[in-house]
């Protein structure tokens, strides 16, 4: 059998949330070059301030400005930083208790060697050159020069409105390794074929294929080439725009039961108004030009109506 396929995959989106009055106050403080903590009912000063008191469970209302200077209480060395970490060179993550606080705060510490870090060392905030009301307004901690306890002046950000919302990019990079059966499926797509696997026990045909039948555990050894036509079983009309969207809403994402298959595949329905798509609608695969094909399901641009009569509900009711 030929070698299996693998490919790098990135799942990413921008997470948008409102901050509320407590975290909003903390982030507004960072934008203005001030570290704001919250005093709880048992006398603890916590940075960032919690939204609710951990003892009384009441909304926190006692805010405290603490010093941007503090003490390392614990740390760990990062010899090989990964993407999106604060530095592209070795550094430390440190728990730092600000002067005026009683609980530590986690952030990066800019030092060039683990020999330069120790529990109890004095550090200070290094502010970002441009502050916008995000945790990255603290660029990092840096060692406090010996004999120096003065707090350096912080340039104003120029903003006046309180921070009420943040947008945080979220990203996950990984390598997807296809099974031998999936690899055969993707290689089939590269040849303009749609390939599934049949279970010899229950006779079901699965697409994309899997190594064993999920119904009875029997290995699916027989390759089956499937039709390029099928039936819409269920669908969703996409009306909401989002970052990276390549098709202008509204459009339809549907589960399509290919003729001869026993499991539906998810793909786009185009070439017709979104409000005309329906359960039972007969559709066909529309392929991209052959010179654009690779080992990917995106070789099929979308599915389009065949203008055949709708399939009878009884033929697909077990696949909803």
C-alpha cells in the first residue's frame, strides 16, 4: 500500500467578547499604564481583579492600584518558544507578586538565561510602546536594576473611553495524518474519483472510508467508487458573515447522501437560490478545473441541482 498522507492544518478565529465592568477596569488601567487589582472580603489583593468575591460571591467593588514593580515567586524556563508566545527567543514565564498585591500574576520575564532568574528577584513591568487595553499592554517583566525601586514614567495612551470589549485571535496548528483508507479517498479525489469502503458484514458503504465498520467492527477491505450525484438529506442556510468567509451569504451547507453510500458528506450547495434548497433535492458534484486538483475534498467546488425529481423521503429518512 502506498504511504499515507498528512498535511498541516490551522484552525483560527477571532474571539470577541465584552469585558464587563471588572475586567474592563483592569484593561483600561493597563492601557493607561496602571496595574489595577481587586481587594476581596478576606483582605487579599488579586491581579487581575476577580469579578466576584471568592468568599461572599458578591460582585467585587473594591479596586486597588498596585505598583508595576514586584517579586518573582515562581518561574519556569522556555528554551524553545512556539508561535504567538511573547518572544521568539528563550525566556521565562514567571509568577510575580506586585508590590501592594498578595496573589501572584503570570507573565513573561525577559532574561537571556535561566541563570538570570531566581525566586525572590525583583522585577518591573515593561510596557508596550502602543497600549490598547489588552493583556499584551504589559509587554513583559524585566529585572529591576540593583538599587532601583523608582517607577519609570509611562507615556499616556491618548485614549479616554473605558475598555468595554476585546478581540483575541485564537489559533491551533497541528498536522493531520490520514489513515490508509482516508489516503486512498484523497488520492481518488486527485484523480476525479469519489471512493468509499464497504463493510463485508453489513454491506454499508462509508465515505470518507474508515478502517473498520462502526456498526459491527468489521474491517472495510473493499473499495467502492461512488456516483457523483446524490440527495440532500439536511441543510443549513448560512446568513452570518465571518472572518475568512469566501462566499457571500446567504448560501447553503448541506449533508449529501451520494448514490450508493450509507453516510452523508457535508458540502456546499450553489448554482441556485438558497431558499430553493430542500430535503430530498437531487444534486451533482461540480469539480474545479483539473489543473487545480490536489489531494483534497476542495477539488469538488460545490454541488448543484440536477433538475431531477426530488428523492422520496423513504430513501433517505435513515440518514438525517
